[in-house]
């Protein structure tokens, strides 16, 4: 079986949950005797070591990062990828990484993964919302199968697009065991001197990072703690303005890029991971934090309670007082924190990439 993955998600990000998902899928499939995978990274600076996968099992096309993540890189890779696809022959499975199909990729069956309906729920937050909704509306009827990363994502897919549930399959993501690194621990200690709250990943508007800054200010935790902002690129001008407005400049520490070792050290040392998003299809950072004994304060919006169950402290992102109260409790209530740590390890252990890979492979075989 030949399985093809395209450049799309990797053109728009160098790190993130979707990128890790496809790296873990390809890593699993590299252990399956009758499966070969092909990935067109194109121009890429991804942090995931695709090139380290055995070349006999995984053919990876990657060029030096001449362009930063974004639409210019996307367009360049789309041109390169469609040209390269002409010589690849017919694939058994083409698994799209986002919502546009590369027209020159030939495949017997075409599958996509549906992550969430954040654009549909919060259209006012996205300047490109019409293009995204149009692409999804055109794509879904043409798919042979659609993987949904949570039951919440599946419900939204059916509700917003009328997709036949029989065409969908819920396959949960896994959580990667992150290895701690003494070298990265030293780097972290040089930057963060006090106890700290942790925010991980991208900070698009629906991620509610501004709500976290406000809670950090209104609870006055800034006087005794830092807020470490890890990954997601440099702070934007608007974010810097908010930080200055609330006089948080001495307490917010940004580290725009993070490898797995630094991520592991940040989780292990944090007083709390805060995950304040308005909407998520799954949510990897809370599970990653739980594996390393870090308590989690999370939004009560879909699909975080479905995935994380009763392990985190929860709050309503629409209610700032709820956010503030939950933040103070999660920081100061030691008994509840101990329970959150113990329960978090139990919950996180339920999600493995092996299980995700096995279920995805089973779907590929059904579609052949």
C-alpha cells in the first residue's frame, strides 16, 4: 500500500499538533511491512525529524527553509508538489493534511482529517473565513472517508455540512512521551527565575491568549509568578500592547520556538499549564502536560472535556470571573492540585499514537 501526504499543514507551521500527528502516523506506518508512505514537505523548517524515518519505508521530499511559514510558502510548495506528483504514479491512499486537494496527485482513495469547526463557530475571528468554508464545502462530498479527531469534531462536521456519519470515523490522537533534557533545563533556568504559569503553542484569536493575560493581571499573580509563553512564534504587536497595558512586561517571558526537550522541561517545572481556547478539536498540550505531572487549567468548551475528562481545573472562557477564580484555585489549592496530577496521568495514558496508527491503518485498508 502506498500512502501519500501533502505539504499543506507543513507550509503553514513548523510545529504544532497537526504536524506532530502526521509525523507520528508516518512513524507508525514505517513499522508496517506492506506500507510505504510519501510526504511532500517541500520548502520546510519543520521541527519534526521526518528525514530520520527509514528511507525504504518513508520517502520524504524536503528543501531548505527559504521561506517562512505562510501563504507564500504554501503557494511555492503547491507548485513544486503538483509538478513532482506527475512522476509518482497512482497512490492507493491520498491523505490530505488540510482541506485542499492537490489536483495532480493521482490516488485510488482520498481521505482527509477534520480537526474542528472553529471557523464555523467564530467566523468573525478569521479574515479568510469565506475561503476556508468554501474549500471545506467543496471538499467533503468528494472524500471517500473523513477522520474526525474527536466526537465533538464529528458532530460539528455533520451539523455544519450535512456529512453522512457513516462516511466519518472518530480516531483520537495520541500523546507523545516527551523526554526531559538537562541541556534544555539549563536554558529554561536562564530565562525563568520564578515560579511560572505556562502557555504553549499558537496564539490565534480563538486561542484566547488575551483572556489569559487579563486573568494574570486581575488575579495579581504577576507579583509572585511569571507567565512563560512557549512556541507559537514571536509576540505580535497587539500582544505586546496588551502586555504593556496591563504592566506585565517584567512577568511575561516569550520563547518563540521550542524543541521537545525544552517543552518537556517547561511542563515538568510549571506550576500550571493554562489552556484557555474558545474551541478545540482535540487539544494535545493538556495531555502532554499531564504525562509530566503538570496540573492543567482548561476551557470548558468542546472538545477539551471530552478528551481530558475530569483531570483539569475548568473555567468558562466567556466569564472572566470564572477564569480568574479557577486560576487562583488551580495555583493555590494543593489538595486539588495533587488529585489533578494523579488523575491527569491516568487520563493521558489512554491516548497512544500506536492506537491512533492502528485505527488509521484499518481505515486505509477498508478504503482500498
